[in-house]
């Protein structure tokens, strides 16, 4: 299990959009199991991923959590910074 928190200048909605592109059908092909304006969860490949973005004055603080997708989650964190 891996938990990360990253800061980004992106909006929470943009973080969710990027997560859907990166982990969803156009990326790793994981199934989005829950989705909202500021959060999205995925399942597949024997693991799961959760992305939650909180708006602030400079963009967003993003909580990332995974089981079995540690490398890919670190890569996503680098891409949204």
C-alpha cells in the first residue's frame, strides 16, 4: 500500500480528468468505480487507486492511495505537479 500527498497548480476537476485519462480506458484500462467532481476511484489488476483533490488558493492538494499500483501512482503524481 502506498499513500502520497502532492501539491499542484491544477484545479481539482483537472486532477480528476487527468486521473481518468491516465488510469482509465485510454491509459492503464482500470475501471472507475466511483467518480465525483473532486475524487475518483479505480479497480483492476488485483488492486485499487483513489485520487482525492482539495482546492486551495494555489491549485489543489491531492491525496493518492493505492494497492498494487505503486509505480504508476508515483508516475501520475509526477505528471500532475
